[in-house]
C-alpha cells in the first residue's frame, strides 16, 4: 500500500515544502520493518536536504548580486542627488567626454526617485527607471526627466557598471 507523507525542508530564509511519495509497508510487530522505514525516511530527508543546498547555492549567489546592485545603485543615486557628477562617473564603465561632464555642472538635482527595477533571469543585467527633478543654476526653473538606466554586472570585477551613461539633463 502506498501512502503519501509530507516532510518540511528548511531553506536559508524561507520554508520550502516538498512532497515525497514513500512506500511504507504495513506496520506490524516486527521491529525490522520499523527500522527499515526509519532508515528509508532518514535517507529521503538527507537527499532532499542535499538537493535543497545545491539549488540554494545558485539563489544565494543571485542574492549577493542583487545586494551588490542595490549598494551600487544607491551610491550612484546619492552622487546624482548631490549633483556630484565627478563621483557618478566612477559607476560608468567608460567615462564620458569632458565637455559632457562640464555641461552637467550647470545643473542641480532636487529629487532622485527610483520607480522600477527589473533584473534579467541570470542577474547579469538590471534595467532601472528613475525620475529626476533638477534645475539649471542660471534659470531656477525646476524640470524633470525620466532616466532609463541599464546596469551590467561584470563577474571578473564583481561589480555593477552603468552602461546607459549619465542622465540627459537640459
């Protein structure tokens, strides 16, 4: 007779429930049958734990990449928010021409708000939408722009770089 029993398997920070179908012989007074069932149950639990740990390594690396992205995007956002474009250039893989950087010095940012963040399945790229409010120093008229940012993860450097460049102000 086949019976189904559920065994909870515990992950890193959440509970995952898996269902195993286990053949359990009818219980009798025979102690060897009970010992056999306990061994089989222990083996299945160990096998489930090993499978969970192996799948957990990949998700843990993805978690680390997402955390690294959050730190990079936050630091970049603070640099833009303080209108520190020289610091913001450090998040680019290729720095812009000096005349583009000189053009940005004429603008002050008043607000930087992250709207959406989307990761590719393999966590190698992140698309982020940001709303930026700013004004030109000599005009004092506040304007806004929606900046579509593309961030790329470089595994050799273990760092995220902004591929889309600095925001287009003005």
